[in-house]
């Protein structure tokens, strides 16, 4: 007599089934917005590729002319000017792409806060979902993971294309690493900003449960976070300090992000850099103020990655806190 055994359930597929169903519903519900966003990012990437091809062509043609941008030959004035103007137009495409990455977190946060979460709270449909096969935790997890799976690869791809394109489109107009749009649109910071915006959007959407107010608050908070980190960035890593004699012909470090500079008196006090700006004789002015040395505090180019990683860590920590807070709010709503 044989014994029949009950087949074991496929735990790898049975557990996440409701979550997969929620993801499919989300993708179907917001497919137009997602396709539009994907097409826009693809168009930006294509524009960068086209800009690189045009920049390479301009550089090659100008090199064949035998002219330089610093030459004094009269016959080269017009070719050099045309070349510089064309390269400026090309470099602006990289600038516009950088602005897209800078603005992307705010857009993502507003979308998550409004259409993705607050709208369901406003319509009351989220409670209907909870009464069916999807638990509140699965409901929110589906929205967070789906958004992250779509936004993170897109952000990484555009950041990579921009990093490849920027040096080639900025041959004549290079972007410095410390400039606002360059720093925010390169390295690991863009993805971290997007994840924080996503988490904050979820928290705001759950708290307000009104589409338009949630989107507005999310936009404001995303902007405030960016402004706060920009203001704090110089203090995220210890600066390098140079002390020099003002009349020694000190040359500032190349590609340095200057934090502060000025003078130090014989008594050790600091004086602002512009204290002798209107003086007829700089040496006399410095002597009258007992200037002993000049000082320069700055971040060299080697501080790029330390600053990037510290800021990324702060953003990810804030994102984790926002996700935790969002689930706490969800628990109160469900309880």
C-alpha cells in the first residue's frame, strides 16, 4: 500500500505572488507616465551622443585648418570664432543634461507623493486593496520597489552617458568638478538623491493623502534638501589650507574649489580678502593692517570622491529614515 504525500508548495513563487500582482497593476496603471519618462531620458541620452559626435567632428575639422584658438594669425580669426561658438553650443547640451539629472529627484518625489500614493489615499482605493489579497506592507513595498527598479537604472544610465560625454563636449569649455550642476549630476550622488526623493515622496503621500498638496510639499522639501547639502558640502570633508606670503606670487591650485581666503595678521587674526581691494598701494595697505601671511582654504580635485561618498551616505541614511517613517505612518493608518 503506497503512501501519498502532499506536494510541497513552491515557496519561491507562492510568497511574493501578491507583490508581483501589485507591481503589474502599478505598471499597467501608470504605463503612459512611465513610457513618457523613459522616452524623455532616452532622448536626453541620444542628444548627448549626438553632441559628442558633433564635438569630435568640430575638433577634427578645426585641427585640419591649422589654426588655434589662441593664435594671432588674421586668417584664423573667423575660423577660431566659429569653432568656439559651435563648441559652446555643444557644451550647453551637456549643461542641459546635467540640469535634467539635478531636477530628476524632485520630479520623482512629486510623482511618488502624488499620483502613486496620495491619490489612492484621496480616493480611498488603498483601503480597498488592503481588504483583498494585498497587505498594507506589500502595498507600500510594491510602490517603493517598483519606483526604485525603474528610476535607479535610468539615473545610472544617464549619469554614465553624461560622464562619458562631458569631457568631449567640454573641450573648450570644461566643467569643473565642484560646480553645482556638475557635482550633483555625477558620481554616486544622483542615485542617492533619487532614492531619498522617492522615500520622502512616499512618506509625504501617506501623511497628506491629497494629490496636489503632496506633490507641492514634496517639491519644496526636495529643493530644501538640495540647498541644505550644497551649503554643507564644504564642511563634509576637511579642507586643505595653504599659507603664503602675499607678495610672493602664490599660484592657486588648479581645479580647486575655494572655500575661503584672506589674510592673517601678525597677531593671528583673520582679515577678509577684500580689505585692500580699493587701496592705491597694496603693500602699504597690508602693512597698515599688520598682514603677515595670506591663507587659502580649498578642496583639491582629489577631494571629489570623498565628498561624493560622504554626501551619498548622508542621503541614503536619510532615505532609510524616511522609509522607516513611512511604514510607521502606514501602520497607524491600518491600525
